[in-house]
């Protein structure tokens, strides 16, 4: 899958479901997409049993294998990619408030940001009707239980890394950071707005979010290089 990012498979889990508001919203969309509760429950069982292999996510698409007994089923799925103008809205709204880039880099998706995106007429979080899928099994259901298993784990991925949402909508992490950097250079006033969180009186001036993001990316690259060299 061109331009895709492959995420390692999830181990079997028995713990509570994801608790972030955006992951819950994604999983509600999965529930909306399901034909009936029986198929949804079967898909969740596959997901929790660790039957889903590594998931590759690209612009508007995802693919994974699901083990069902002795058979491995291949699931491919789709999410509508945002138009170029809508992607630019995302970039500008992230840059508009201090703290948003840092929040995303730390694994958070500010509710105020998503509300601002929706007010601008752009949907970052998909709804049930936008979750397309196809499976190599012979089920006539769309989505089938195997696809629902993959979609459930996509909800877990979104919990761990909100950038997965952006990539599904056609805006990869590196592209997003590059565009934010270019926007900051061309418009020095960007990011001068108030934060999504209240800043106590007398607090220190906020540091450059983009600088934090770039430093974190460089640090991650160095750590990966060390691991590969060992």
C-alpha cells in the first residue's frame, strides 16, 4: 500500500475499552456501520483475541489480515479523503492555537480543536456510513465480522495515536508537520492565539509547539537508529 504506515498487531486483551473521547467517537461509528449486534460482538471477539494482524494505514485506506480458525481473511477498507481545501483548514486550525501541536505529539486530540474543525464544515472523525470495507471471506455482510474486528482495532490505534485519523483523511504525519512548518515561516503571527487550556497568571511564556514537535521527531529517529544498530 503506497505511502502506508504499518502498525504492529495488538496482543490479546481483556482490559477495559479505550477511554479517550475521540476513540469512543470512532468506535461509535463502527457500531453504526455494523449490520447487527451479533456481527459486532463477533468482530470485537476477534479483536480482543488478537486475531487481527498488523494494520497498514494509508491515505483513505487500511488493510489487515484476520485469523478465523485455520483461515486467514484479508480485509481492506476505506475512509473518504478530505479535499485539499479541507486539509488546509485542519493545518491552519492546528496552528491557530498554542498547544495544539504539542497535544497531538503527546497523543492527545483537543476537543476544542475538533469542534472548531466541525464549525468550519470539515469532518475529521468519520461516521458509520464513511467506513467502507471488503473481505476475502464469503459473507454477504458489509462490514463482515472480520472487517468489524479490524475497524475495532483501528479505534484502538486512534486512541494511541491521533495522527492515524489525519492519515486516513489524507494528511500523513510528516506532511502535516511540514505544512505546519511552512505556514509558521510564511505567517509569523500563526500560533499566537490563546491555548485550548487556561494558562495561570504569571506562568512562563509557552514554547514553540513546532519546535517541540521537530525535536520529538528527531529524538525518535535517533532512538530508532540506536535500536537498529544494536
